[in-house]
C-alpha cells in the first residue's frame, strides 16, 4: 500500500468521528475531497475499510487494523516533530492540558500570557470535572493536568503552584451575613447548593462533613461553579466555592463570604502528570511558567 500522510489523517478522523462531514470540518476540507481520498485508500487496501450503518460510519475488521496503524503512525510523526523542535530549542507545537472546571477562572489568563511569549504554541485546554480529569490523567491523555484534590497514587508527579481557597458563600443580605464564628452544625439548617458528585470542591466539603459527623443533603446539585455562583446570587441557597471564582461578585457586593468555623479552607492547586512521563519542551516551558509566574500574572494575594 502506498499511503500518504493526508490519507492517514483523513481515515483516522472519519473513523474517530464516525462521519465524513465532521471529519471534513475538522480538517478544513470539503466532504467530496475526504470521500475521494478514503475511496483511494480502500482501493489500495483491496478490502472495504468503512461501512455505513444508518447515518453513522463504522470501521470494518480490516478498517480497525488500519485505524490503529494510523493512530500509531500519526503519533510517531507528532513525536518526531516535537523532538526536532526540542533539539532546536524552539518552543512551538501542541500543548494539551486538562483542567478541573473551577480553575477556568485563572488558567485562561495564564495560558494567554504564556502565548504572548510563545505564539507558535498550539494549545488545547480541556475543562471538565475532577473525575474526568483523573481518568485522562491515568490514561496519559494530556501533557499534564491541573486539579485541586490529588488522588492517592504513588505513580504521580505533582507540582503545587497556587493556594485554592474555599469559602462558604451566601447572597448579599443573607441572615447570617453579620454573624461571627458560625458552626457547621448551624449551617445544616440552611439550603445548601452543591456541585455534582465527581467535583473536587464537593469531595473536599463532603470529606469535612464526614470528619465532623455531619450530613448535609443538597437542596440542588449543579454541574459547574458558574451555575452554583449564579444560583447563590439568585437566593436559592449557600454554597462552598473557590474564592478565586467570586472576586468580582464580592467586589460588587452581590455575594458575601460567611464567617464559618474552620473556613476558609486552604488547599492547593497542582499540576500533575504520571511519573516517568517525559514532557515536551512546550509542556515543560508552560509548566515552569505556571509554577514561577502564577502569582505575578494573576496578581493574587492568598487570603
């Protein structure tokens, strides 16, 4: 088979996405151009590689073999390109980082400042909950991940770089606004809004309640810190939030931080990757940047 790199890329995209149209969009080509190249590839193989079931495209048994070869070859080509760039000392090329959703309030700012210095870097920043970030970490899908609560695993290399300060936040004018030294037991009578199970913030708070022998059933469960923040401002209840995420709302006096015993909780943000993973020059440079420049770039004064 006389394969071209373009054919490999096209076949990998069509198989992964299950659609000629979506593959064409991803690779900025027309659908007919993609179809023609796939037919040429099948002609060279001498067997069908793809089949259509309903509206979706699936690989045949032979297609599965070709798909795995495409993944392996394209990964080796990408690795070769990175190695050559590293040898040149050029900070350019792909950067893949997964981040827990709460960190969206500062990670884009760090990445933006980094890209001003290294405009040839091609970043992919994925925001998701802690459970999914851990899954990606263990699958070695990213250069590194950013999270607050690290799993207990000796096979991880971790780098602390910022304080993650958690407070119990209420809407302005809440009856407990001016109370001092509130106990967690007192708060069990309040309507509590929580993140979904799998969230790092939820994990930390539930762990604290368990240690105190307390239980708070959520009045509502919400899928992001932003949704949680909006619900608190709407007067639906109180919530544990990273204070990094509510700076503007506190300044605008739309949210207040309650004076609760044991709070604020000080945790850390960490960059994490599997032990033994060799970071590319791009990934290592970005890691060094967030370790050394986070406080300056974000102008954060830990509370």
